[in-house]
């Protein structure tokens, strides 16, 4: 099923907005907390490590993984809203070549 051009444009604008917002969060956590504000955050300990050190080495990775799950959930909602979600039968037949 194809969607109208205006609806397709709205869908991709929503997709780009979602991606940019999630990447902004990740940049804030990885660059901001891991580099810019590391001295301030290092005054706090987290599981025995300085918080700035933890963000630089572990925290940004954890946040990135969480953001992936948020992206998947939000894209599934967006796909349903614009009626472009994959059907169960479509995804199960991709590996069958006959």
C-alpha cells in the first residue's frame, strides 16, 4: 500500500526528528558527561568509580543501547500511525526463496 506524498513527507519528517532527538541525547551524554563536564561529575562516585570516568567508559554505551530500544518502539508506533508497518507474513517469508 502506498501513501500519499504529503503523508510520506510527514512520516519521514517525524522519523528524522526522532533520530535527531535521540542522537542529541547520546551526544549530550557521551560528549557532555564524558568530556565537557567530567571534572564536575568526577566529584560524585558511582559503583566505586568517578561518575565522569564511568560515563566516558560505560555510561554512554548503556545510554546508546537504551536509545536503540526507544527508537525501535517509537518507530513501531510511527509505522502504525502512518500504516506502513510490516505484516507478520511479510517478515517470515523473506528467507524463503522458491
